[in-house]
């Protein structure tokens, strides 16, 4: 619920995980994200909707970012994502100066998280076994769609 407080990293990750499950239930790629302010309030959440919207730009992080609405500054916000952010989403974090990123897992895919950290954002990787299994199952069952999502042929 937007505006609600989620104090722990686990509570924040649960919001992103629920979004990932919603995306999977819609027939999409199971990646979810959420953006929180400095007081741990949910600004917005979303999930990868590339398939559902036939739009390659609607990744989980961009959906959450758009749903959060305009902020005066992103320096003290936290982006939570179920999967290591791709270069596109890493660029979003860098462009807007998001101060912290919590990553549910980076086992199935390692995106630009090291680059984000090199440019000043705090990065926490959880490597949640359930998220690893969910993404691994999706990649195994839908290799063409996964490769399209990450820009591979």
C-alpha cells in the first residue's frame, strides 16, 4: 500500500516479491520492484510488464519508478528489486541518484549492481532462495522470452 511504512529490508523485499508474483500470474516475466522514501514509506511499486504492455521499456524498476511519481530528490530513496538490475535499470538508478538498492537475487543474472555501487549507491544483495528458484524456473521454462528481456539473441 502506497504511503505505508516498511521498516526492514525483508518487509521491503516482500513488496517487490509480491509484484514479481503478480507479473508471473499475468503471464509476464517475474521481476518486481518497489521504491521507498527515507522514512521507509512506499512511494510506488511495479513489475516487469514487457509482455503485458508489448513495451520493452517496462521493466520492474521502471514501473515502480513511474508509479512513485515525481520526487524532488531521489538521493535518500531505496529501490528494491527481486533481480539484479539490468544496465537499463542500473542507468535509471544512476541517472536519478537513488541512494540505496536492495537486490533479491543476483544468482540467475548479474546486472550493473557493481557499477551502481562504484557511483555511490549502497547495494545490498539478499540472494533469497525462493527468488532464485522462481527466476531459475522462469529462465528454464521460457528461454526465448528471457533472452529477449536481457537483450540476448
